[in-house]
């Protein structure tokens, strides 16, 4: 359960240093303004919203007039963890530029290959980061620092931070990484170390709570839309043809949902949050058959995490697993098989084309929108860190950048609301029955 | 001045018809929900916000359980006005699909070439719109209905609406169009006609007030970023080279500002909202010279409406005008000339490359993000119109789709706030001096 | 064996009709020229070329001054067969436009879904094709006419041609389709029918002999390059990471080879024409291990038809087959498994990312280069057909468009020459050992 | 006039060093082969070709078994001159990789900013080029070495080559650069210096003779096609609308011609090689008016060098010039003005949209096709240079890479043949009258 203190932003101490940035504190003088520590954004603004978490307000992110760190005393470090996500390099670049040019911090380290880089047994030494070194990285996909999966003992990581003299850590990653960031904060805090830990949310699945959107999602949808368009062209160019596209999204169906909206050409959208059945009156197979009878082509978009419950007892799925290369419960191959079997059994010739763009969604360079969003998060992370704020991540809520306490952010996972607006939009676009949406 | 009644959403009458859509009204049943007429979104949520328009709340957009129109009694019409904007066809398509499949409205007309199409002296007859006819239009740029500039007498337009039996008009356009929509509403209302007028904001410049974003902007920024990248590559590939890019934005610098953020490569951003000088200590020319001395390349992004005050008394600008093809005050050519003259006078060889992507920003098909956003506006416009709401446009505010009364929407034009977040971001990215931002 | 008559272009009869096209026959008058029937292009021009097929010359394609068909007497038909290929719609469009505007042929039919459309038991009726109907199809992927796999009895197809009054058939397809075209010609010829059969080569694999390039290949390489770039970014962003990309190419490795050249980032290229081993001194696994030791990242590009000999006796491959969804001999999954097993056995942690862009290579709209090439083939097919030429396809050889007799074109399949220039280029780019190229 | 010796490839001396590359010299052993010095490609192969330059054969490019330079004795240098061109970085990268990995040359210099870099008074010092340094440059537009216009005294440049110990120069550029390369060769030769000068053709206009295609052209056409599509969408989305697009091409209309073919949407194509008139029966204005009357929209694509003869005596053009920013004879503005005036005079309202993508055609990164082509030229340039060949450039002819003596290459400029195939294709696509093509 969340405790009241989980809602507050922690700081390393009082902010008594005058920021080197020359902004204003008054409106009307035509000069860009600092953000006050008392500016907040409410969690719930829709008058219909649930009373849950009533009164929760997010601190507004941005540059403070008074900061905690003296520029010359900072050794900053940047770390990217988990899977790739378009925008990682934009965020890294923005953090370096903001530190160097705005806060005059000249000592910036890049941790190599995620948390592994803070494990002295396996990790490479940090690299020095400079404006010259990072100026073109945003044009490339991937992470210029490298990344890795898997957690390292927080105590070991804090040892490494201490060894390198790092007192300002920017850590980019998803739910697991943010849990790790919180653990680093706790370990450092227990030792009485003044190390600011600032998280930047990085999840292509958009599944971090209390953050409206995350960078990379829009780029992923852009690529996924191309895959759906290909599936559509395949489907309409043959008789009784089915285009089946699998996109990322293990526990949250945002990519699948948005892709369906962006593409307009899908007839069925399957996501982890909405169970569905294959057989029976409202089953996917009957609905698909009905669609083919009527239009002779169909497109299905499935999130990789959809329909896991259908594969629970599947001999087939297990067989894949034994062969070592197809993971248990690959919904793409499962659906492909089931659809082909269904129509074969009925002696209806169909032509199924399966497309899995897989990593192409996440290792391309960021599109314009994600580029600027990732960089914006990075700059605000620097603002927060220089102000001595810690154990937080930079969020985005109701069009404002915010400070989200890590205990709050990691308290739950964000998912598509089956009764909410995104899913309503999807239903409007695909025309799939509402009943199916309810898992009937 | 706005009057209190300008804040309220008008309706044609009571909504007593049961919607043909099968949604739910309770949370927790796993079925997508209708939106109640009492659900609102506050205008100001930031605790630092100005008290201006205190208490303003927007009605939430979306499907209502009870609607005004009986599907069989509706003749809907769609009209696109003004300049092209990526997403127009997505919006048209979504309106047709939502009307046809969700509300079972089968009589849908397309007005040809904007308001001209409602002028019987010059306009072509409306065309019938069907799902089959519009199903692929979102893959194309432009407007499938055609568009035009220039206003037609509202009385004449209402005559045409009456002649075609139209009682539900969807009109997509910018500030001028929305003023026209309001005039149509007034003219129809004076005659006691039950015609719902629903606006959909369409402005690539993002300059409609009380609407956070408009479709097309993101696509425009995507293309403009490519132009800036070209300018950057030109600049770094020659010695003392300047890449100068002009982008759309007559009175608002959103495209220029976002492009600079998305591209990362610009050193100066010029927008209509922030006056600047060419000469003197804080003048662009000296700053540019300083930049070239230091780095030997520079990139300038200017909105087409920037620096108009500089050209007021320009003989040169007038000369262009006389020649008939370069409009008064072309900031691109003006800057190009001034920069070249400045360095020639100082005998400093430079290499200036000027890029004006012009209409390429607006006539491409919508990117994924704009596609889904434009379609979402279209669907909510249908929801509003079928509910009998009128004299409004569909907005987007703090992540919610809203109903904005037309008198409110047209009461002012949205611009970049010189003291706000977007401009702060631009300054952080370009490194141009804050002082210049204030026009010093 | 090819017989001498297989080298000659057949005609339906003498070309005695004056072409409606107003070109010139003399050089120097500044007017575009017709092509004479005596203009030829030699097969072998490289002084080092093998003496095989010595003396083979291709008739030059293009508009003739005298043609066979009177425009009013022609009923033309267009048919697309086999898998999709970027450019199909460009070719269809160009054929219609050339027939309609240049040769004033107004009766043009579109056969639906390939050869199936000429089978009265299953096929849909042909559709009428007009300039208005096809004017925008080049902006879309797929085939506007639909396509299908599987052959129909030539006699049945000729029956259908007769029933519809078709005397000029344009048939787009790969090796199998061109064999079918030849069979249609033979069946029609045996009946004494004056039906011109003109093939247009369509193979994304570029595997039709006596044709230097085919449309769609370049577009496929463009998309495949993106997949390889993603694999590269995945590989360099993790430690000891391997990006593995599978691209189309069942019996010919052109896509894989050109993709490797276009991407620059691949370290190994595997194609059907060059056998390779997994184990041993020159085996892929040892070379990959050596590469990872040295650079800690690697990218492998494999054609789907590569390494089939390695999977011949694979229990594993058979298992996939039994499960019904992974076809026998999927080199992608096979390599993925073998590589993971190899490094697991040696206790070397690696991170393998497998990308299969599959149909995305072929169902996108054609890029600029393929658009113009496909349309050029289509126009020359019309020129040939109107001139009464038959049992041929339109080729491209040494920068000239040519007429290739179908018996010649279908006599063998084009493959990458293991001793030739393309493979030499691949070796230069990947740095993989020459020895491996020889299958040692 | 060309002299017989201008047809021969010059060498620095006998090639007696065994190449470090392990290729084969026999066919049939499954190992990639070296190219013999006696392998040639004929200039004219079309049996209809003019007898001019009869007997001209190009030496085939590629790796030789015996080479001239010992790897350890080579100091190579790379220089890029003139305007940017997509593919420059691919070529640079390929030259470095081929030298380093294939020929084991470790001393490679990059000349900064073109010929200026060989002028000690103004130029920066050369930079060291390594595989690590160039490995990612192909992902970027522009030239990683920088470039410049303007010629430097050949004697001065040879002095610089000597000072830096350079004995193998790769110089990428257009017609002027190749003339400069020849002058460098002559100056070095007069001094008895053993410096190999190898040109790589770089012209986005494709105007170098004896070279079938040059890199960058295809990328330029890809971008220009997008501009034409925008013009098309603008044109069809308004009533009586004209989309006017200007593309590069000062003296040769290849970009304009190919763009028209790739886009399919243009109705008029204007190139430098084909004079046209504005007024009169066959004038552009009447034809445009006729087109608008019939279809109410039109698209015109003009090369920047088209119609120069029309502007000779134009007051207007001079006026632009006086204002300093629009160069004499800007065909885009000229046509825009004339068209607007024409229809204004006739009181026919039209809507003209002018698009000039300008540098966007040339500063984008190379597309897949140009990437591989530019790299291929670079590798063969290394093969030629290491074999001691000099005073040549690498060509491409009838699908083979060739050695073209510089005196031959610079003897004339390549243009679109008004009676040839490309122009015939353009006429077929636009539907513009043949008569106009002849300038009647």
C-alpha cells in the first residue's frame, strides 16, 4: 500500500545555490520563467474521475531558481537499462547538453550496458561524455551507452557510484529499472550519501503508471502502422486473405491499440487487457469467418501479450518451448495455426500472411515527436537533479511535465482501460463487437 | 468581450433518442462507457496558472446515451475549408465511418471545394459519401473533398444547406472557417432552423485557442525536421556555411519551435511572437558572426511570420511585391539577403543555403500520430452533432477531447508564450541568448 | 535444350497498321523516334564473357511505326499472378494509360486474382479498367487486380480469353507465371487464335534469366536495409549481441546480397547459391565467435533459401513442420537455435535478436526507382503487344529494354554467381572469408 | 578534339606487386575472380547506335591480381569537391574500408573542404581516416570531409600532395572537379611524380559523359517525387489549381525527367535540352489552359536550367537580380509569374502552388540504391589506384563498372537526348504533345 510519504518528492537538502541559468521569476517581463517548487498539477481533473487517489498532485518539473548542487561539485552519470526504445539517444544527448551548457557541469560519465556497468565484476569502465561526443547520437537508433537486462545488487551499484564519485545519477528504463532506481536511492540513503537518483521513464509499451505517455511509443506505432498497411495490402490482394500482425506489448496493449487507430485498416485488435475466446458465437474464429464471407479479406493486430490464457494448456506451445527458440505462448504463431486449422477443417481456402516486425519497432531512430519528447524529459531530469531532488522520475501529465515519486510510479503498472476512451476508439475503428471487448 | 453564454454549449433541443451504439453507463461491467453531459474538464489546472477565465470548464466530448437526431432523419454534410493540412482525409473518413456504422446515418454529402461549394453561383454539387468511397482516402494527402479560401455569405450558405436538406454540418477549418461556422449557426438559428453546426479545428499552425493541439502540426514538424537536417548537413559540409530554413507559421511559431526541438541542430529560432533585431550587440547578425567564428557552421529556422516588423519600411520588400510573385515581407529572402550583405561588407566569405519546404509540410499524408488524432476529432464531432450540439468545435485539452463553444474558440488566436515552456525549450536547444528572446 | 527457334520473337502476323503515335523515324529532326524491328542488343558484351549462347541478340523493345492491331479491334486484359511485388500497380497503371492514350484502345479488362480469374469455376468476372479507375493505384501496395498462386489449365484459360473476346493478354508474374504464359500461347496457337501473350517479369527475387533486373527488388532492399540497421543498432547496444535478419530469396540470394551492400553493417551474408557450414574451422559458428571476441557485436543476413542442405536431416526442422506453422527448413529459426546452443554450450552469454521483416519487403508501395521501372516495362509490353508480338516477355539488358522469347526466359533460373561481381562486393563489405564463400 | 591516346588508361608503371587479396584467376573453382586488364566493355552495343566513337571500349574495373603499389608505401588521400550529393559518405567509407582491410593500406588522409584543403593559404590540415572513424558516416547526409566550390591552382595542389607525401589521390566531384583532377595529373606527370589520380564521378545531375548513372540521382528523384506528389495533392484539392515544382538540373534534365516518370502525376516536364515557348498555339500557357479547362488541375515539373532562352531579355529577371537574392533566370519564379499573369489577364481564377525542394534533394543520406552504388564506385577506385592506374575515373556502362580516361570523360557533357528513350518515356507519362517536345 502507498503511504502518504510516498507522494512527496524527496530532496538531498536545501537548495541554496543560485542557478547559473538566467531566467525570470515574474510574468510580464518577456523573459522565460523559472518554475516554483510549489507549482503542482492535479492527478484527477475529469469531473467524472474516480475518487481514488483524491488530492494527489504532482510537482511541476522544470528549472528552479535555487538549486542544490554547485556545478563544479557534480559528477553526473547516465545509464540506460532494459530493452531499446526510440529516443534513448535523444534523452542522453539532452541530459549532456543541459548539464554542460545550462548548468556548467563538465564531469559527465556514461555507464556502459545498463546496470551491468555498475557491476565491477563484469562491467566496462564508464566513458566520459561531452557535447562533441554526443552531438550526433540522436540520428541513430539504439543506445549510445549500451544497455542490458537483469538486475545488479543495489549495494554493489552504490559502491560503484561512490568509487566513481558520482553524485547525480540519471537512469533511463522501464518498471524494473525504476524499481532498481528506488533501491539505489534507498541503499545510498541508508549510507547517508548525497546522491540524487533521477529516473527517466523508458518503456515502449507505455506501461508506467502516473505517466501519460513515454517516448518511443509514437515511433513504434509509426513502424507498426507500416506493418499493418502491408498486411492490409496482402489481404486485399488475395481472395479470402487474412493479414495477421503481432506487435510488442507484453502486459499493456497501447502499441496495438494506437496502431489500429493510426492504420485504420484492422478489423480485430487483441490486447492483454481484454480476454477473448477463439471458439463459440463470439469467438474470434467465427467473427473472422463472418468477416471473410462478407468482405473476403481481414486484418488482425495482436499484442504479443494478448490471449495468454488461451495457450495455458497448449501442448503445442510447450513443443515450441522445447525446441528452444519460440517462447512459450507465442500468440502470433498460435493464432496463425488456429486460424489455418479452423478454415482447413471447414474446407474454406484462405490465405494467411503473418507479419512480426519485432525489434524494428524499437531500434529505429526516434521520430520527430519522440525525439523532442525524450529530450524534454532529459532536460527536466537535469533540472530536477541539479535542484537536489531524488527518488523520483520525470513524468508527463495533462500536458505538463511532472515529478513523480518513485514509490508511486512503481506501485502499479499502467494498462489499457477496457471501459475507457482508447478502447472505445479501437472498437469504433475495427468494428469488432463490444461484447467481445468484454470477453464474452 | 466574451459573455457568459459564450461559455455554454448550445443544443438544437432535448436529446431524447436512444443512441444506436451499445455502450454502458456504469463502470465495472467491463463494457466501454458513454460520456455524460455533466462531465467536464477544467481550463486551468496548473496551480501557477493565471486567474483569467477562472472557472472555465469544457464539456467532455464523446458518445452520449441519448441523442437528438433520429438516424433516418439526418442528412449530414462535410466541408473542408482553407489550406491543406495532413489529416483532413483521416477526419473525413472517420466522420463518414462513424455516421454510417455507429449511428446508422446513410445520407452523407461531401461539399466540394470548401465554402465555395455552398455558393450556388460557383460551386459544384455535393457528392454522396459512402464507406466504400472513403475507405482509402486517408492514404492520400490533400482533401478528398477539395478546399478553397475566401468566405461566402452565411445566408447564401444556409440557403444551400436548406436546399440540400442538410441538418448536420461538419466543417473543418482554421480560425476564419470557425468564424464562418459561427455565422452559419447564427444565420440558421435566426431562421429557426434545426441545423447542427460542428466545427473541427484544422490549422497546421496550431493557432486555435482553447485547443491544445491540432492535427497536421506533428506531420509538418516531421517534414520540417528533414529540411533542417538537410540545412545542417549543408552547413557542416562547407566552411563558414549557414543553413537557413523557412517554415510555415504566419502568426504563431509553433511549427518553427517544435521543429527546432525535434531537429536539435538549429542555432537560432525566429518566430512571430518574439521580435528580434538584425543589427547591434544582440542582433542576429552579430550573434551569427560570433557563432561562425566559433564553429564555422550555423543553422537558422524562421517561421514565415517572423520579423515582419523589420521589413516594414523595406524598399526591397516592396520591390518584390511589384514583381508580383514574392509577397510583401518574405522573411526568408529578406534574411538571406541581409546575411549575405553583412558578411560581404565584412569581407568574410560565407556559404548560405536557403531551404523553403513550403507546401511539402502540409500536403503529405498524415503521419501515424496525426492520422489517429484527426480521426478521433472526426468521431467526436459526430458524437456531438448526433447529440444535437451546435455552434461548437471539438477541442483537446489536458489529454481529454472537449466541446469548445465557437464564440470562445474564435475570441482570440493562440500563440507561443514568450515566457512559457515551449520557448524555454527552444532556448535550451538552440543556445540563443535569453536576452534576444525578449527582443533586446 | 533450347532450339534455334526459341531465340526468335514470334508475331501474330504482319504489322501493317500505322501506329496512332506520332513519332519520327529519322534522327536529327528533334522528334522522338520509333524503334525498328531490326534493332538488337547483344547478350554478351564483356570481352571476358563465356562463349555460351554466342550470337544471342535481343530485339529492342519500344514503339513500332507499323503495328498489328487496329485499336478498335483490341480487347486487352491484364493479369497479375503469384506473390506481391512493389511496382505491380505501377505496371498495371502504365499498361492501361499506354493502351488508352497512346494506342486508343478503350476496351481493357482486369482479370481478378491471377490465373484463378480465368477459371470460370472459381474466378470472379473481369473488371473494366479505365484511366480514371487506375490513376491512383500506384500510390498503394499490393495488386489492384488481386493475385493468386497455383496454375490453371491453359486450355481452360484460353477458353476464358475467347469467351471474353480478349486478343491481347498482359500477364505479370515470375518464373511459374511465364511458363503458364507460354502454355497459354501454345494452347491459343494450336487453336489458330490470334491472341498476343505478353509477359511482364515480376519477381522480387530477381530470378528470371535474361533479365538484368526486375521491379520490386530495389524497394525490397530498401525495406530490408532498415531491418538490418535495426539489427545493427540492437547488436551494438548490447554486449556480445548478434542481430540476425532473414530476408526473402528462396533460390536466389539477390535481395540478401544487395541488402548487405546497401546496409554496410552486416558481417555475414548467407545465400542459397553459396553453401556454408556451421561447425569446424571455417564454420559460421567459429567465425561468429571470433567476431564477437574481437568486436562484441555482429550482424548476420540470411536469405530464406540459404543453408537448406544443413537442415536436411534435422529432427528439429521436422518438429516444426509437424506443428503446422513453421515450414520445413526455416533457416532463420534454425540459425537462431544453433547459435544460441553453441554459445550456451561454451557458457558465453550472448544476446541474439532475430528480425524477419517478411512480407513488409513486398507489399509496400514501390519506391521511385521501381515505380518508373515497372511502368516502363508496362509501356513496352503494350508496344510489343500492339505490334502483334507474342510468346515473349519484356526484359532489360545492358541498359536497354528488350524482347525475350518466353522459351528462352523460362529455360533456366537466374542466380548469384559465386565467382562474380555481386558476391565479390558482398565479401568486400562483410569481410567474411573468401574460403567460406567457396563452401569450404 | 579527342586524340587516340585519350582513349587509353594511363598507369604509373608496371604492376608487379602481388595483390594481398585472395581471389582466383580461373572460373569454375567457386572462388571470386580477379579482373584482367584485357577485359573490356564496348561503348556502343545497340545495333542502331550512331557510328560515332566506333571501336571505343572501356577497360573493366575491379581488383587486379598484380598491383603497382606496395601497401606500406602508400599514403592515400580522399577529397570531395563541389556540391553535396547523396552517397558521398558511402563512397568515402568504402574507399577507406577497401584500402584498410583489402589492400592493407594504413595511411589514409582526408582532405578538408575540397580543393581548398590542398591550398596551404586557406585550407585546414588533412585529417587521418580510419575504419573506426568512418564506420557510421554513411548514415549521414553531406560530406564528412567537407567540400567547396572553386578551383585551386593545380601546381599548388600538387605541392600540397607532395608535402603530405600523398601518392594516391581519390577525388570525388563533377565535371569541373574531373577537369581539375586531369590538371593535377598533368602537373604531377610533368614533374615526374608517381601520384595516381583516380576520379569518382559525383554529380546529382547525372551529366558526366561516358558514365551511365551517377550516385545521388536516385535519391534526388526519390525526394523530388515527394515534392511532385505534394504538388499533385495541392492541385487536385483546389479548383483550377496548378502545382509547380522546380528541381535541380542546370544543363541536364535527368532529375526532372526521372522524377516525372517516378511520380506519374506531372502533366508537363520542362528541361534544359528541350526548348519550349510560353505563348502561341503550342505554348505552355495555352496547353496549360486547355488542361485546366478539361481537368481543373495540373502539375508542372521544371528543371532549374529549363527555359533560360525565354528569360534572356526579361526586364523582370533583371529586377530580381538587382534585388540581390533571386539569381538571373530563376525559371521557377518566372513561370509562376507568367502563369499567374496569363490567367489574370483572361480573368480565369487559378490557384498556383510553387514548391522548390532545393537542397533537400542533395543533402539527405543516400537511399539504399545510391548507397551501394557509391560504395561500389569507391571500392573500384581503390582497385584502380592500387593497380597504378591514373588520370581516369570510375564509370558504369551497360551494367559493368569501367575505367574512363579523364580526357574522354571531360570532353563533353551528358544531356537528355530529345529523340531518345528517356524523353519518349516522359512524353508517354505527361501526355504533353510531341510537337512541344521539339520546341515548335
